[in-house]
C-alpha cells in the first residue's frame, strides 16, 4: 500500500484512447481543473507537457503519463521540504483556520519526532476553547511528550513565553506550538500571531524557526485564498496539506506550490498517527496521475 492510495486519481490516462490529440489535451485540462489545480496553473502544466512531448518525440499514452508525472513533480518543487530543526531548541509554529487539522498534525509530528528520540514539547497556545488544550493533552499523553498550557482564555503569547522558558530549561529539541484558528476577526487573529512570533524572536532569537500553514485539501481553491492571506500576514515557511484521503482536489497541492512558491512539507491522509509524513513530490505526482 502506498501512502497516497486514498487520494483520488486523475483518471484520464487510464480511460482515454491511445492518441495524443487535441481531445486528449482538452480532457486532461478539464481533469486538472476539476482537481482544483486552478486555471492558470493547469494551462501552464499542459503547455509544458505539450512542449516536452514534442521535444522528446513522445508517441504513446504511457510515455505521456510518465512525462506528466515529471511535469507535476517539477511544479511541486517549491523549495526544501525538510523541516529546519537545526538548533536546540527549534520552534515550529502551526497556523491556519479552525478545523484544518493543526492540533492533530502536531500530535502526529510530535509522536514521530519522539520516535526519533527527540525531546519534544507541545505548547497549547490555542486558548480560545478549553477543548483545544484538552485535545493537545491527549496527544501529548499518547506520544509521551511534555505540554505547556494555561487556563482557557489565557493570553496565547504568555503560554508561548512559558513554553520558550521551559524549552530552554529542559533542553528540549523541538517545541511545537498550537495556535487558535478563530478569533473575533481576521485582523485580531493576525495580530495575535504576530505577538506570538515576537515572543519567540525575543526569547529564542537564535533558534531555527518554521511557521507551517495547515490547509485542508478538501477546501480546494478556498484553501489557496486562505494561504495567500496568511502568507502576507505571517510569513509562512511551509504548508501542511491535510485530508488528502478521499479528496478529488489533490491538484490544490500543485496550485499552492506554483502560486505561493511555498513548499508543501507534510501531507496528511487520515486521523491516525501514521497518516502524516513528509511530502514527497514524486510520489504524490505518481499517485495523482
Ligand atoms: N480524514 C482526515 N481527517 C483529518 C486529517 N487531519 C485532521 N483530521 C481531522 O480533522 C478534524 C479537525 O482537526 P483538528 O486537529 O482539531 O483541527 P484544528 O482546529 O486545526 O486544530 C479532526 O476530526 C481530525 O481528526 C487528515 O489528514 N485526514
Ligand atoms: Mg486545534
């Protein structure tokens, strides 16, 4: 079983005849757009396929399929997909709107890092609802990692401050910071994230930092709009694309990489601890087509 087996494929290469004619390219375009790749990116990809087909003298559908896998894999390569965890401690901040999978993703990554013998600390800076810290606590217990939390309604920046101090004192390798995705309005949310960022800058100025935007793949092009807003306000270093299991909108990964120029660093395909792993562009492209 491959990791992306639960991803819905773009099936044109299986269903179409054997000729690489205009109908074929039209239908490929349509399929990519249906998969939420977006119009502009789709046109670019198909143009690129056509030019490679010409250049390489490709005749068969199977060759065209392999070529398209390569075109998509290239398009998905928007930078380094590995997390920068080069300092002790390193800090990874998770942001994104409500329900996209931030807390679950932290749980999974924490569990995996712990398995690599890293000393991990969770920071429950989503203080908006008591349930958020409770949910993260369950993951912390499951993974066997420490957690820093406060009462509901506490200042998230204060929780982050506590976590940074604890990380320094305890020799933590990686701090994973959960944040709220819903505040009274968007400006409020962005201000809050900036405040958290400033606390990290001040408390751990030399630490390796990642800001991962978590996006729900099933929201397709809407997710891309969210991503643009967060990118402007918070300066993201990578994307976690969740809920790729069973979605027909896998093309969104390509749109994100092309239009944002930010690499997808992790992909989620379910709710279990093993249903998340570092994003492999070639494997994803192969599974999509
Ligand atoms: N099917 C599926 N569900 C997921 C995935 N990631 C998270 N979820 C579920 O999405 C829901 C919201 O996740 P949560 O982590 O609470 O989102 P948050 O509000 O961003 O913290 C939960 O029911 C998770 O189990 C995924 O990759 N696939
Ligand atoms: Mg949450």
